[in-house]
C-alpha cells in the first residue's frame, strides 16, 4: 500500500487587514515593530480566513487538482505546502523534496543568471552540483533559453522566466511538484509541454499538486480533485465528479443571482437554455446534434444600439464561439418589451463540457453580462479523434496527378523563380 506524500489536517490561514508582512531586512523589521507599537490600543482590525479547516491526503505518485473560483484559497494552500507561508492553525506534513512553481517572480534571484539560478535551485532541493549538471542541458532545452542562459533573469521576459522556472522545477526530480495557475502565462505550445512533463512526472512515481482554471487539463492530469469554496473544502473526490459539481454550482449561482423583477437595469435576463431542433430544453446532446441557444429577456428602457451576444466556452477556458446580433439586423434600436432570441449552432463542437455566456451592451458600455448563464455537455464517440474542441469534419479531395501534369507544374515553378 502506498503511503501518503502529503497529509493536511484542519488547515486554516488567517490574514489581518492592514497587517504588515514580516520585514525582509533589519530596517524593515524595526519599522514594522514601531508601527505595531503605535497601533496598540486601537480597535481590532478586520480578519480574513483564506483557508478554514482544510483536510485531505495525497498518496505518493498521485496527481491531485485544486479547483475553485478566484479567492477560494487555492494559491494560499499551495504557498503553505511550499513553506512560503505558515498556517495559522492545523498542520501539513510532506514526505520528500518539494519543488514549487507559483506566481512569476518566486524561486529565482533576479541578479543571478539563468545558469546560476538553475544550480541554486538544485542546491535548495538537496541535489549535488554533478546531478544538476547532468540535467542542465535538458532543462535549458526545455525552456528554450539557450541564448540567454548567462543573462541575469531580471532581464528575462515573463514568458522566458516562467519557462525556465518550470523546467527547473520539473526536471530536478522533486518528490512533490506543486504547480499554480502560472501556466496561463505561457503560449499553447508551452502549456502542452508542461502538461506532458507533469504526466511524465506522475508516471515516474512523483506526486503532483496542480491548481488551474483549465478544468480540461485538471481532468486530463489528475485522478482526484479538491474543490475549494471561500476557503473551505466544498468537495473532494474523482476529478471528473468534482469538475461536474463545480461547473453546476457556477451556473446555479448565476441563476440565483438573476433578479429580473428587481433593480433598474435597462435589461432583465429571465432564462438561458440550450434546446434541440424541436425546441426541447437539453443539458446533454450528441456531438453530431445541432442545437439552439435560447435567451429570454425583457428590455425595460430603450438603449440606443443595444446589442446582444452569446458565447460558448469549453471547460478548458477556451471561447469557441461568440456571436453578436447588432450587425445582423437592419434596425439599430430595440424597443421596450419581452423578447426571445434564438441562435442556431451547427454540430461543429467536439465532446466535452461547455458554458454559455450572455452579454448585453453597446460599444460604450456593458449593460448585463453573465459568463456562466447555462451549461451543457456533448457526448459521443471520440475514438481515433485527436484532442480538439472544434470538429469541422471538412472533406478532403485527393486525386492522383498525371505525370504530364507534374512535369508541367515543375516547369511553371522553375519559370517563376
């Protein structure tokens, strides 16, 4: 039976508003102490609990995702795991070396070169200089910073900095790899390389803790996931189940906050749904099935050049469709009244979870915007298909070129040169 690489028990972290962080120098520390002395006897400051009674274990060689909205406590949890900050209550126990890639700017000394920082991080992880040197070329090649490896990292772009930081964290063979949402800084190619490297680390028996808003990546990499909500554990279990529950809660929250009979907004949104071609409301459709986005709303006050747009986003966070209405109608004004708008969508999307967003506004302002107005899932057979969101299904036309045609084309190409 595998033992646990990470054990977290009743973990809580409190921050006091206006609290000075520990000084980084003797001067800052003394100044902080003077400020605290002057505040003695004043009213207590407000406190915020970033984490509250968080408990879970991670087995050795397992990958776990941490999901939740902004401000849910995800980054705070990873900072405690990485020993960057201390918990207020509870305990964290880790077995083995921990390498962390958190926000850009942590882990490297800005005055040192890329080469020096690689060796420095290797030493921090307890590796010998010989072991780090053995992996040095692989690290630099993965990061793609060969030309700048002897340049101080303070002169690196954020992308270069991130690539080298991830390469160091992933290739120096830590027992536990902790990765925050910083992967969003990289381009698509780099993100794919990072996910591939984390999959390799897991196959090699290392433990991975992965925080991301890219739910597709979490589902692909992690067997289990922890869902944090306002600093507390809202759920823990199979990654697919937690993602399903999290997305459902997002849509439910958006629906509950819809108050069409209150307020003085020019537009009131009543309902957003996905229907089949027969007008039946659907939350699960076949991949090859066209559907319709239906928006029910009321215009209370005439807004000149009011526009309506609907978007569809994959659970990876990629927006795959965004269609506005204004440019497709001759009348530039919509009067007061109740409306139903329908947007037919052909069967172009691949299997997966999708969110529908709705926007009302003008070129000058946003009147109403719900990014999680509805949720639906496309199912079907994806055997043999590569991982892609849009499936156009375009037909190829392949014909054999006759020898005379080939000779003629080569001659034409030569004349053009």
